[in-house]
């Protein structure tokens, strides 16, 4: 049994983005069974947000390397900036401008990756008028969204080598982790080391030398705030 648990822990550390959705789906199914029967207005079960804790050794921001990419990391630091709370779609509904066909329940990956709209309509049939290129637009009223927030985490003073400038990294938090941190909080965040497109997409298209560059950030899946 212990070997099996250790094996699962290793999988979560190496591929957290693959295993977290499975945990949340399993937790939702268990909660659905335990809360039956429910009132009619609560018939649809809400999504469950699974948070992780770990006793792993913290990694300094300046020591994050490409080896840590897409893996679970624990980072200490001080929050120096926090954005306002915004909405991010987790499931999209698209409509074609030409044939008015709908595409529903399109999943959107969590984090700051964004979503690329399909360039061609998939509902076009032989003999019918062809839909134009880039025909889809998002139907906001039929999308599912969650709250999210971005923050900036800076190295704590006691972790900065003498003579060096403090380094920082962007954090992404959503759902239950929103509004849990404010500037000045000393925290330890557990998260997935991710990358996003660097800079403005229009500039990147013009400058081919920077087209493959990506900017790192942490998608937070667990949090400890120092209250002392």
C-alpha cells in the first residue's frame, strides 16, 4: 500500500496537470453520491476544487530551471503585487457567422495559455455555401467561467545572495485561491511551473527571432500564508 501511494505521489509531482483533473472529477462524483437526494434547484453538482499540500523542499525562484517545467514545485517568497479579480472561461460555446451553427462545451485549459479559435467551420456540408475563414465568435452567455487573479511573487530578503537584485515570478490563482493573498504576505506556494507566450503576439509575428520564446509563471494549486 505504501509503495502504491509513493508511486501516485511521484506521478503527481512529474505530471500534475494530467492528474489534477482526474482527482477533481473523482471528488465531484463522490460528493454527488453523498449529497443525494438534493433540492431541485441544486440538482446540478458544482465542480470541486482540489488543493494540494506537500512537504517537499522549497525551491528558490532563481533556481527554477527548464528541468522543473510542467512539474510540481514549492516556492517561498513575498507577494508584491496583485491584480483585480477577473473571469476566465473554462468551457466555451462558439457560433459560426456564416451558417449560425453552434459548437458547445469546448474545454479551455487552465492557466494563462488562452484558446485559439478554429479557422474553419466544421459544419459546412458538400453543396452548401462555404463559410468564410475565421467564422467563429464566442457566445458569452453560454460559456462557463471561474474567477482568477494574477500576482507577482518576489524572493524573500533572506534568500537573496549578497549584492544581487531580488527576482520575481508571476502567479496564477483561480477559484478558491482567489483573494487569499495580498501584497506584503509572506507565502509558500505549491504550483505547476508553466510557460505562456512572451510579449505581444503582433510583435512576435514580426520578429521571428523571438517567436519561440515563452515566459514562465506558476499555476498555484496549493498555498500556505505566513500569519506571523
